[in-house]
C-alpha cells in the first residue's frame, strides 16, 4: 500500500481504513491481531470501530470490537501511530445522543480502548429527539477536554447535517470534519446529492462504509452460487437488480484486464469519488487483506472509471 496520507481535519490517515466490525465477532482475538498486524505492517494507520460492535450477536453486549483493538494497542505499544475512530449512539447501554449519554459512552469507549483519547469520534446514527446544539456542545466538551481529537457524523439527514454544521460555525464549537456514508458502486443514491454537496461545501472527508456492499463487490456472489456466511443475504440482493448485474459485468472486465481482484477495482473507483478520503473495508483473515491493501496502488484509467460510473448509475 502506498504511504500517501489523506487529511481528515488535523488527522493524517492511510488511503484505506480498516473496518473493525468483525473483531470479536467473525474474527476471534488471534485472527483480529493478525489482521491488525498485517494492516499496520503494510503502512496502514486508520482503524474504524463503534461502541455497539458486536451487540447484534447472541451473548454479546457491545464493545467487543473496541476491547480487542484496545488489547492489540496495549500489546503492540503503538497507540501514537494508529488513528482510532469509534462511534456513539447505538450501544445497548448507551442508546441515543443526549449530552449525558455521549459523555458517559465516551468514557466507556476510552476504557475499552485503553487510551486517553479517541482520534475521530462519530455520532453513529442521528437522534432527532435531541437538538443539534446539545449534541455538538457535548462533543465540543470532549474535544476541549482532550478526550477526542476530531468529530464526525454517520447516518443523518441532510437537513440535520446542515443545521449541525451551521451551529458549529455560529457558536465556534468543534465541527464535524468527516462523514461516514453508506456508499459503494451499487449504493450511490443516499450519499450523492445533498449529503455530498454539504461535504464539499464544508470540507468534510467522506469515509464510506459498506464499501464492498457486504461482499457483493468482491465478485464471489454469482447467480445460483452464493457462498454461505453471515452477510450472504445483504450481498445476493444485488444479483437481483439490473444495476448489480451491470456493475458485476464491468468489474469482471476490468479485473481481468488489470489482473486485479474485484474488491481492489471497486474500492479504487470509490477512492476517486469527490470528497472520499478513504473507503472502509474489513478483513476477517489475513488472506482477505491483500486485495484491500492493493487499492492504493491501482490507478484506474478514465475509460475504466467511466465504465464503472455508467454501469452503477
């Protein structure tokens, strides 16, 4: 992976963000450490998690991913060389975005991560029962206390995003510098448009999640031959759409011509999109990592970009 760094506010991050949703879930601690080690060895420095990962698993409480990452940071003694992003608002014991919840959840995340600061702290899902000024004032308090370096936002309406950004400018509080949208070759509609326009207007860096559409964009899902796994349903739905089939055909063509993995091509397209700083992708095993890391070294031609952009329209 090339060692180019991208700016997210005051942070300098690798061009591929490693998703931590699998840590403590489909990747046990040993496998998680191996993936984190390999990512760091390749020049990666940007790990994304959330306080709620992986509360959806029976017997889990949430915080499993942060705990694994915290143990890895402690054992490798590399906290200062890794940019850690986590999120607030969906932990079963800290739902929503009231000021009290944000401040309490941040302390819990810091404890699990074994650190005194979170580099990038996102609101995971907006809580429209709470005024944006209460949310931003609480986040600003964390920044002023040195517990959070930069703040970001994930799932939010354009109207609430604009209101949040305008409040921060008007009141001179900490301001969102990043947006984490659901964005990939088969899901462009929710981000492109108003949200992307706001990101451009206010200089937000976009860090797309589901960058590989739950694995569909790896090319391993085909009509009548879908591998079993926890994400199969999310991936195979795209086989049933015309857009999904067009995108798969375009990926097949480019991957063959460039001797590249489908995932590499899909992420390389995403990395060229306006406002995108670093796609987020996760690896359960070290075997799944090389095609993700190769993204930074694949420069698609204008013809290839046009083929993908048209197929995914």
